[in-house]
C-alpha cells in the first residue's frame, strides 16, 4: 500500500511539473578536435534569431498531445549560440580575430529553428531540432551560404527537464560538428585554391 501511494505521489508530481514553465540551463560539451593548423582568423559577426516563434525554445505536452507549458532558455539564445560556436571555432584550429583584421573571414548565422518538444504516443518521444543558415564572407567580398540541420530524439515514459536538456544538447552537438567542420573546410579550400571541390553544398551569396 505504501509503495502504491509513493508511486501515485511521484506520478502526480511529474504531471504537475508538466504544467509549469521551465527555464533550462544548457551546459555545452565541446565536440570539435583540430581540423586545421592554418590558424585562419575568423570573426562571428552575428547570430540572428529568425525563428517564427522567438519567445521560447520548446514546449511540454500532456498525454493527448496538447501543449501544457513552455520551455525557455535562461540566457538569450543568440548569445549562447554564438558563445558555443566561438568555442568550437577555437577547438577546430581557427583564430578568433577582430572585424578590423583585413584577413578576417566573417561568419554570420541565421537561426531558423531551435526547439524541443515531446511527440506523444504510447510513450513520450522527446525530440529536438537545430536548423540554421551559415554565411561565410571572405575579405575580398565573396560569400557562401549553406543550411545545416540536426535532430535528436529519445523515448521517455514521462519527460523531465533533464530529458529536454539532453536532447537539445545532443542536437546542438551534431549541428556544431557538421557546421564547424564544413566552415573550416571551406576556408581551407579557399586558401589552397581548391574551392571548387567544396562548392557542391554551398551557394554563392551577394
């Protein structure tokens, strides 16, 4: 009887948590190792939030799929996103430089999606999506753009804040690994006059 009461109380607590908004703290785990030794100077000029709904980064749902509460980041999303990108640039072998350096390659990011939510079925399938367009602008005025997307999902009987954090962190790590690797390769290809080999997925911008 005591065990039943304990389980009932625990379930009630989890359900009540599903009705309350949460502010999430994301602790980034670095993903990059050195890609280049060229030490090319880069400057992250901007990260712009272009998501349709910029007020939150996710939602909670009940057992029938209706939204019950919102998920928020405890710091501005663009600040956090830019910070982890700069960290991974350094780990990949690039040099963070100022915009006034004439050799600096400028990086711009348009954040298109960054969201966590449960997909309700027999269980809660918690999934997270990161989608952004990256613009790489070289010192001669030429520029290239490419979109990168990553998704992570996992099954949870009753999703918790920890499950939401794990999935968005996992999606972000996957996004960073692909995006930063391809940015470094593009910069290196330009320095070694082999740019055409990297142009399959990138498009020219004005």
